[in-house]
């Protein structure tokens, strides 16, 4: 494959994936298709914006005409689809926005890919024409719901049981991807990953939000008792897994991605406080008093834990970073990039597109 469209490439995970592909595969053309919602920030990619195999197209995945135009313009033969609304709390406030982007947006992309790659041919002829193309859908472990029994894990066979409007919309998008595989023979792959952490995450999510608040001595709002468990994976390990699955995973298959790295929220928050206080030159325990228990998130899933044995056994992928190392590097990155955090929290980053691509 030579021409790869990555949707949502200006977001957190997408920007790491775009950088990885642009640098690792100079023979590919990498087209970043992103609407630049509040979560999209082209400054995340400022280091590669002039690299010759990188292209940016501002656009909505729900805009079928524009998607079709871009697929044809670059003769796209592979799509890695990350564009989404991604924050559970926002999905509770505005579920329709999540249905639009995550469900209808994914359906729009699927339909455009099918139309373009099947060259308008129906049945077996269409299936044949689509061979050699790939629609890779990036999804979440949250579609599986919440684990209650300790020691149990989400496998690829687990029943879908989403609880939040976010996870319901992602579950629905996964179902549409499989429906296009089964109904039209679209070559697809899906991966479901656990919580990611690392640089460039929008400071509405737990880790960057709390680091930003520690920096400003603001309260740290812990939902409920802080006992919910998440399985944390370094974002570059997710990007590497997508690379491996994209190139070597079996067509039609689903792969779970996770680090076997479970943390109770409150324990993770205490690690963040310890490391951040030490890097900021504060005495030990200085920011513990910022912890503020607040009303729980409605429908808050208790525990996520991924079993990524299939990915390891079939494709040899394993996380590269130990958590202590990854979280320390991440905290150091946010404290070293306070300008990035300030630009995002002030809204200044929204002007980056105009500055870089003004008038286009
Ligand atoms: P993000 O919110 O940081 O970025 C989303 C990107 O999508 C932004 O650049 C935004 O501008 C773009 N976008 C939103 N709506 C769009 C639209 N209609 N058209 C085009 N672009 C649009 O998200 P993220 O955390 O990087 O997550 C990326 C993907 O990975 C999502 O599909 C998410 O469900 C999945 N995922 C995330 C995690 C995680 O921990 N963050 C874990 C597993 C899976
Ligand atoms: P988040 O980063 O929003 O990811 P997700 O909900 O997709 O897992 O939240 C991670 C965990 O942290 C989750 O259990 C909710 C909790 N949380 C808080 O306790 N306080 C907060 O302000 C946020 C944003 C999250």
C-alpha cells in the first residue's frame, strides 16, 4: 500500500500514529484527514508538517462528498480510522454528537471506501476489486463494558456491553465495520485498545487534566471513591500495535491491545502526585491535599482489563515500556511542555491551522 488516509490524525493517538508512519515509511503518502474539532491540534505535528510524504486535508468524516474527493485525489488504498469524539464525560452531556461522529461518520467512511474501491461493481466483481485495500478501524475496550470479577479480562470473544453513550457509539461503529465485511466483502481489521497515556493528550482526560491542575495547585476531582480500575498503555505502544496489525494482521480479524497494567484511579493519582511534586521541586506529599472526591460519573464502568494474548501470539507485539518509566516520562513531558498545555487550555491552538494553512 502506498497511499494511506489516517482520520483523526491531529488528535492524541492519531498524531503519534501519523508521525510513526510518516517517518517509518517514506515511500508511503500519509494523508491526515481531520476536522480539527476542539480535540484536534496541528501543533502536535509541527515537527513533520514539511516532510514530503505528509499531507493534511481538513474535513469532516460525515461529509461524504469531501471524503470521496479525498479518497480519489490521493488514490487512497488504505484507511486507518481514528477520528471520533472520545471523551466519556462529553458523551454524557451531548450523546447526539457522539452518534453523529462515531456512528454516522464511520458509516460514511465505510460507504465511501466501498464505493471507491469496488469501482461501482456489485457482488463478486466488487469484492474482487476491493482486494488489496484495507479499512482499519481503531476502537476501544470500553465496548465490552465493565469487569466485576477480579482476574478476568476482555478477550476478542467477549460480548459487547457498552454503558456510556461514548462506548455505545463505538460499539455501534464496530458493528457497522463488521457488517460491511460480511455484507459487501470490504477488507477490514479492528483493534480494541485500553486507556492510553502519553504526550499530546487533551487535558480533559485524567492524566493531563490532573497534571495541569497540580501545576496550578487546583483541586483534583476524583470521581466516586477513586476505586475504578483502568488498564494503561503508553500511546506509542498503541501506535506500534496498529502498525503491526495494519501490515501483518489477518483481514477480517479483531485484535485486543493492552498492557496488562491495571491501576486503581486513586493509586495512579498518588503516583502522579509523587512524581510531579518531585519534578516540580515540591516537598513529598505537597499536592496530596488537592485530592477532592466528587460525585461519581453516571454509569461509571468499574474495571477494564484487556487480554492481548492473541496479538502477542500471532504478531509478536508486546508493550515496550514499563509503566513507572512511561508515566515518569509522560509527566516530565507535560512539565517540559507547559506552553503546549497553556495553548490548549487557553484555546490558542485553534489558530494554528489558519497560521499554517491560512486561506486553504
Ligand atoms: P482525540 O479526541 O484526542 O482525537 C480525535 C481526533 O478526531 C481529533 O483530532 C478531532 O479533530 C478528530 N475528529 C473528531 N470528529 C471528527 C470528524 N467529524 N471528522 C474528522 N475528524 C474528526 O481522540 P484519541 O484519544 O486520540 O482517540 C483516537 C481513537 O482511538 C478514537 O477512535 C478512540 O475511540 C480510540 N481509542 C482511544 C483510547 C484512549 O485512551 N484515548 C483508547 C482506545 C481507543
Ligand atoms: P478518562 O481519562 O476520562 O478515561 P475513560 O473514562 O475513558 O476511562 O478517565 C479515566 C478514569 O479516571 C475514569 O475511571 C474516570 C476517572 N476520572 C476522574 O476520577 N476524574 C476526572 O476528572 C476524570 C477526567 C476522570
